[in-house]
């Protein structure tokens, strides 16, 4: 599991790489703040669909009035934009954040949905342990069972809320880096190219080499009888 957190200073507005306008805002965060509910953490995940590697979740608390040019749903950004925004977010000490994993073993034991929810819970727990407990969570997608705080679920939330968008970038970049590291350990699978997703190349390498310890048992292409599991 990854647990990252930073301190705080007065800086709350930065400029980063540009993307198209009309992206996420602080509308939902401001609504909660107006009701006296703060701090608010945005929560998102990356890696539910692949056949290998962890699912990664991040929770991010942005300061009130925060602006970062180009901050958007990670899926709408290039890898280079995500990396640049990751640096802006993680080096800004006005932002509190935590990153957590649900391992491939936990995915096999619990199923992908429960492992994803566990990673989200861990990210919020890590914020609390760091001395920055959120009062509320804005969650991308449907409601999540077992979170330690009240939540608002926003379908397409990474395109609506800046806090969720920031969490989506931290989760995505962190997971990509994990898969890059696994590619060095198991170069035969090409994890750096497909990030563990079920591409034709990945499936071909699974047929040739069988699963490695980081493949998700219980996912149909990994559990094919021809692999000997």
C-alpha cells in the first residue's frame, strides 16, 4: 500500500498544462462548504479492468478556491499531461492526499469491486492517520460501502469535481508507475505497454508464459485451463 501525504502552506493556485475549457469545478465542494461541511476529499480509482496489477485509489483534499489550469479527468489527458499534473499536485503543500492499493491477491480473494472499495477506504483512513481527516467524500461513480465518512457519489465525477479529478490523476499515474516496475520484473508480459489490460499482445503472452504472481486469479482470461491453474 502507498501512503503519501504533505503539509500545508498558503499557496492555493497554480498553473499547469492546458486542456480544453468546460472541465471539472469546485461546485460540489463549495455546496458542502456552504453547509459547514469541510474538509471535503475527492476519491477515485484506477485499474479496475486489467488482468494484472493492483487497483489504486487516491483521496485528495484541495484548499478552498483552488485552481490548477488543465486539471481534468485523467482519461481525457495524455500521459505527459498526467505526469505534469501529478507533480503539481503532489508538490503543492496546500493539498492533502493519500494513495492506497487493493493488491492482486486481495482482488482474487474479495472480487474487484470489494477490493476497489477497500482501496478507497484505505486512502481516506490514511488521510485521517496523517492528521487531516475529511468530513465528507465526493466519490466518482456509485456509492461505496464501508467508507469511514459520509459521501456523495457522482457518476462521471472525475469530469465534474476538481477534487475527484485530482484523485483520478494521482491514482492513474501511481498505477502506471507500478506497472512500469512490474514490467522490469516480468518483461515477457509487456506490462509497460498495456498496463495489464486484456490486449491481444497481453493475451498472447499469457498463453505462452502462463500467469505471473501479479495476475488476477478469478479473471476469466487468467484462469483458462490451458494455463495450468
